[in-house]
C-alpha cells in the first residue's frame, strides 16, 4: 500500500478518488508541530526552533506514524509552497522515514495526469524552502514576543504586535489620519448639457475643467445665461486599444473578488481553496476545479493556452481569437515561474455547465477565474474616442466633451459588452452647431482619500513588497481579530487600540513599521529559499540590535505618556482638576490628571450618538462590557447592582423606541430595537 499525505481532508478525498486502489490518502490537517505558546521556543545562540506537537494533534501524529510503518512508499503531497515543504519536513522529522522510502511530490492542479507526472518526478525535501519557512516563523516569534510584552507593560495587557501586520496597520492608520485631517474645498464648474452629452468649460491650455470659487457664482451665471448654441471648432477622433488583463494570481483574485462581490480576502481564499481541493458536483462527481490558488506568477502552461484557444474558437469563432498566442510577464522579481497563474483545471466544465451545480459564492469565484483565463487569448477591445472642442470662448476657456464608443468588444464580450452605436457623432464636423438644452453652474467639492478596503490594501501591500501571496488574507484577518481594525461596510477602519499601537511602534520602533525594511526582510527570506543566504546569518544580523532596543525602551518609556490620548477641559467629579482622555481595556475613558493622587474617572461616550444618563455625567455610573455588548452600571458594580442599557439617540422606525447596539451569538455587533422582544426591528 502506498501512503499519500496531504494537508486537508477535502484534498485527501479528491486525490483518493483519482488514485483508486493501492493508495491510502491521509490528511495532516495542516502543521503537526510548532513553537510552544508558553515561551519563546527559540535557541538564541543557534536560532534553531524548539518544536512541540500542536495541541490536539497527538492522536493524529500517532496515527500517521502507524500508517507510515505499514506503507511501501510514502508520497508527501503537501502544497507546492514553503508551508507545504515545511509540513512535509515535519512528517519526516516525526516518523524518521529513511530517504529511500519517501518521495516529495508537487502539483499545481489535482488531476490524474498531474499527480502521475508528479510521482514520476518525485524528489527529496527542499531544505532551503524549509529553512525559509522556519526563518519566517522564528523571526515573527523573535519580534512578536518581546514587542507584545512591551505593549503589555506600556499600554495594557493582552495587546500584541507582529512584524508584517504592524506595517499593514501603519498603512491603515495613516490613511485614516489623512481622512480625518482633510478639509474639503468647495468649487464651481460650468456645464452645458446637449444632445451629444455634457460639455465642460475647460482651460484652453491643459483642457482640464476650470474651477471657480463660490463668490464667482453670480458673475458666472450672468455670463452663461444667454448661451443657446455651441460651435464645434475642433474634432479629434482616435482609437483606443484595451488589452485583456493577465490571468489571476493570489493578490489580483483577492482584489477582484472584493471589488466585484464584496468578499473579504479571507473568504476569497477559503472559496478558492475549496475549488482547488475539490467539490462533489451533482451528476459529475468529485472534481478539483482550479489550479493552486497561492501563486504570484501570471504564466499559463501551453496546455492551458491551447485549451483556452480551442474553447474561444468553438464558442465565438475565429473572429474573436487573438491571431497570436498572448503571454504575460510576471512583474514580481521573486515570483516562482515554475508556478502557473490561477486557472480552470477542466476546460470542458464552463461556468454555464456549473451554474446550477455550485453554491453561488463558489460559482462567482470560478467564473472570475474562468473569464480571466479565457480572456487572455481573445482579441483586445477597440474604442472610438471623440474629443470635441466648441466655442464660444467664455472666461478664457473652451468647451470640451469627451466620449468613447465600443467599436469591437473583443474579450469584453465575456462581460456582456456589445458594440455601441456612435449616432450623431459620426456626422460631426468642424462648424457644426450644437443646441444647448441647459447651462448652469455645478457646485462640487474635493474628496478625501477612501479608507482601505481588502482590495486596495492587498494592492498596496503587493506594490510595497510587504508579505507574500499566502500571507495577505492572514494579515487582514489578524488585524481584525486583534481589534486593531474593524469593518465598516467594505472599509477597514482603525480602532483606538490600533491607533495607539501604530503610534507607539512608529515612534519607538520605526524600522518595524517601515515599509522598505519590511520588504527587505521578505527579500531576505526569498534569498534563504533560493539558498543564497543562511537562516542563522540572517537572524544573527537582526536580533541582537532589536532586543537591545526593546530592553532600552522598557526602561525609558513611561506608560502614562503612551495611554494618554489628549488633554481635555472636562472637570474631575472628585477634585475638580482637568481630566485627560486615556485608552483602557474597554476603550477611551476620562481620568483625573492628578492620578494616582486622585482616582476620579468618567466614561467617554459620543454624546452625538448615545443617550447619556444623568448618573453617568456625575460619575456615579460607568460603562461596562458584557456578553451582549456595552451597558451602564454603578461604579461599584456588581456590589451595587444598578444597570441600564446604552441607548442610541436614533429611534426605531417601527415603534419609536431608542435603538441599541447588541452582540449576537456569533460575536458580531448589530443594531436593534431596545423594545425587543415586543419589537423585533433590526437595522440592516
């Protein structure tokens, strides 16, 4: 019996069906051993990790050892990346397999041919990849443990800091700071509405729309009120070619799924992993549908290109097939070109075939992968672009109208695009008079940058070289779990905890949150994976200087300077002194500036959003956090059992009672009626 070891039960089930008799497939359920949670777990002389079995994996480890003993050949078929290589190495370490009794096999799609080819090309464990994975794990522990302990001492217990996550947190916090500091500028533009479209009064020099201050409104209206026609004095027509984008890689899959469907990076990767590992499809059986979903290469195999071109010719005819094979160049300098982009495995299983056989989320991801792969071999889209200049000149400006029409849909036919008729634009020529239906002054204002979404954050992380394809979703998920960031719709908004931690790290450990430093660390890990740098040398170069700085900050930094957010004019209810706004375990609160001489405190609450009871204003009640959310309680609670709900000022549209924030069984906050269960309104 040949034993095949993979990470997940879903993948095991798919491979076992493909291989059939003579093979047994067992899942390790991810990593089997890891650094201990209770201590550093790293030898600070050699930087070797101290591995222990992961809690709850003891029974599985014993089972794997038993299966290995009875196998004639062990095939280590973990994922084709550093994590997969490390798990394969862990199996060797635990079972002490001799070299002639195992093969390390890798494949990027779960098909019979791919697996058979992988078995034929079986190899030994790549220790460079294992060393790179260990270096990342040890580095994160060497940074995270001492930094987290420092945060406990200087801010509050329970906080934590990570190497890559801290740089991502800085991005989110700095974006929010720009938004908060942004002061909108109100300006006026002049628009003439015609049957061709809206002409904008623009600069004669750079053709950008002219902006006018608010005090010019009346004079503008006086100058344009008699405008009835515009005369075409310049007509430009050009052709714009839009080439199909490259096939999807991990980062672009996360970005597109977030932009189109609102999926978080974590959700996208879960769905993609399930499509890769295999699903039971009614009437078809168990199939893996896409290739490996953690990749930074846009390369497509010759097989994928050939199948794509056959499908295009069959479905659309040769007129939409690009005359030559189109190949894309990977921009990432560290991309593994042996990998492929994410693509369909079975080209005969089109999205139309699977539409009623997959869950909607799975189908959306599959369709996205399918369309981006097929599009690569289709003709580009062609647009006719018109730029029209019109007179009369007013205020030293010229009227501009730009329009484009889809001339040949090319690959955009996959998105349902069709040829657009140019209508009246076809007959336009210089001297043509265009009737103005309406002319007016439009008030606009400049907008602040948007907060980060999963898509825009992943794009920025990739651009800066922070993290790798396998880590983007984990970075965002970690920030959310730690309470440093929260979701508001699609946006990632920093919490007070996140702001304080980011500010602390930026002030005292600028290198840890420095984008270039973090990217250079990733480059060093890539060098270890290529055998160009030793793990020990890399860590020895970093750790001594870092830990020396941690010890120095432990002595120098005063906790009160870190947790004080700002001074206020609020008076202490006990002694009358000014209070300061501090960050505590449950958020912001007012503390007497004379603390510890005076322990006066008040709850901080947004008075524009919440109802504040008189008892809270006097300092007799404080905010507490319970299982189902925040509530008011006597300052000596639970000794004095006086409580009240934290009510919103917003009223229920059904019964008029105040709304209230509650935490559901899943831990998520929602807004509902305080008159529940009599009124079951929930704000969507």
